C-alpha cells in the first residue's frame, strides 16, 4: 500500500481501537501510539501484535511508538474529596499529608518547593486554578489564589517556566520502558522533557533498541530547544500540557518554532493534541480543526497525531480517514510546493548533506520520477526527507528496525530488501521496486543515493541516475 501523501499520521490505540488496527492502517495510520499513561502492559502487548499483523496485511512497515507517562505532579486529598478556593484568598501548600480544606492541602513533591521563588505561579487542574507564591520554605509555600474555583483530590499541578530538579523518568516509566522494549516498539517518547540531559538518559537506557523522541510540554524546554533536538531522534509538539503553561496566543508561535527548528535539522516532528477533538463524539470535525490540521501540513510537519479521537472516541476510523483526506488535499494545493521549497537547511561540511541536496536538485531537473535511498540505519532517507522533495522517497534497507522507524518520516516509503552485492545490483533493485510500487513509469528516471561500501552507517557518498525500463 502506497500513501498518496507526504505527511504521516500517528494514531493512538485504546479501548475504541485496539481491535480495529487493520482498519486504521488501511484508512491511513502510519504510526501507532501506545499510551503508557493508560492500559496495562498486556493491553499494549496485544495492540502491538495487532499492529504487526496489520503490517503484513497492507504490505508496508508500520511503526510502534511507546509514550511514557513521565512525572505527574499532583496535590493530595481533601476532606470530603473537594474544596472551593476563593479568588484573593490565602492558601498553603505543604508536605504534611493531613487532608486538605479551603486553607491548605498537601503537595507531596519536595522538588517543587526547592525550585519555587516568590512571585512564581502554580497551575492546578490544567490551569483552571492559579496560585501565586508569596513566600516559601523547604516544605511549605504560602500562596495567594489568583484564579479560584472548585478543587478535588489528586488534581495535577504545573509549574510554568521553572526547571524542576527531578528526573524525567519515574519508577513507573522504568518499568514501562522495559515492557515497551520487550514488546518491540520502534520509538520511545519521553514526557515533560526539560533539558538535553533528560534525552541523554533515555537514549542510554534504550541502548539503540529504539529511537528516542522528546515531547515538548514545558515552556522551560523551549530555552534548551536546540540542545534537546540535537540529543533526540524525533520531537513532538505536545500542545496539551504546553498549552496549560503557556498563554493560548503563545502556543501557535511555539509550534511553528519547534517545527521549523526540527525541519532544519532533519529531525522528524509530530504535531499533537486536539487536532480533530470534536470527532471524539462526532463523525465530522469542525472547520477550525480542519484548518488546524491543514496548517501543520503547510508548516511541513512530518506527522500529525490523533489522541482521544482514535483511542477512546466513537469514530476512530473516521478520524484517521478525515485526517488523511485533509493532508492529501493540502498537498494538492498549487501553493504547497512553494512552501516546502521556501526553506532548506544550510549545508554543513558533511558529504552526505551536500549529496542529499544535490539529489533533490537532480530530481527537480529531470522531472517527475522518484528518489531512492539505500540505507542501513535510515540516515540517508532522513537527509533526503529534510530537503522536502516533491518526488516520493523510496527507502530501501535490509534492516526491519530501520524500515519501521522510517514510517514516521515525511514522504518516505520504506521497504525491506536484501543487501545489494554491487552498485549494479543496487540499481536493478531500485528500478524493480520503484516500478512494482508504481512510483515511476517505464522511461522515467530515478535518482539513487547510497553509501559504499554497503552496510556502513552514515557513509552516504554515491549519487546515481537510472532509467526505469
């Protein structure tokens, strides 16, 4: 099955869709997200088995993305389960685990108290309540309620623009990561990344068994965006939590900044959260949601993600189908190619970067055909995708793991092939696969990029033109 679009679709699996994976794949899903904030390890294992079965059914690699929950900061419990905080009132947070009331509540996170400063704001229940710190100590904080309202047990706490002295991984995350790697996921997403060291820790734990993806959910991460991208294989614009800590008008700006920075580096970027949110309960999206999806495609995002829409909504297949339709329509817009061509990364000193840029220009010069990347680990194909060519990118690799990870890449059609024995063997394999997949017609030319000797990671040093016969 060939996708008739460049941007990819990430579909979250949940109770509404674990038994409909084949339908989702046929409708257009390229990557399947296992959300470890919900469901058991057995649930995720069964979902992974279904994805691998769908992969065989549709005849193209599909990727599995494990999304780790990360540290969840929450207040304690209230007497009677809830309380009402009045705007302007004083309210105390403390480590003491006594049940809370309208005057105080337990905050069982000493790392928050360690990072607080007078004037800092704490957001509770996805920002519905806002507290301002007046003074604090190592185990308490006296606050003023700036936005009051009802509060109940175990509501989440966000601390905007503060780097908290805590690990990005909890004990639950360590157990979930081990389960995810045993399941055989292709990507692991780390939640609430604050700095590059968080990603370095994840990569060390993964040990090359999967690709590492950073979720940008805290404004403080934006201060270290370049370093985080350099330490990551992919990145997600997680607009849900990011939107809690940022003012609403700042979220689109942050999204564009992250997408642009990722594109220039050739790091796959996913735009996520509430893209077709109304389709959780309705068979069609709002016009604003359709525009939101379209704008991410115009920005050149590698992939767009469905969360509750596919995990727990009433119309999971319809949501994937709708996203597929919107993406395909945008990519038929006569203005879209110009936007993809408007910005390219500056070429560094690497031969591979220069060769990838030359391959794109060669493909433009010879007219419609396709680009072919022979790759052992996927780097050659990702470099081509960074150039945002209008021609499809056929990625041929002997590595099943590399093929699946490339399912997240913009415009990349990954396929598993034997290791070529010579340049002529490589050329014949490229032409045969491109013809069989309908990516070229007889008489059209292919631009082939590879590294010799074959099987050497990162050794992109060969560009060849070939005729499809």
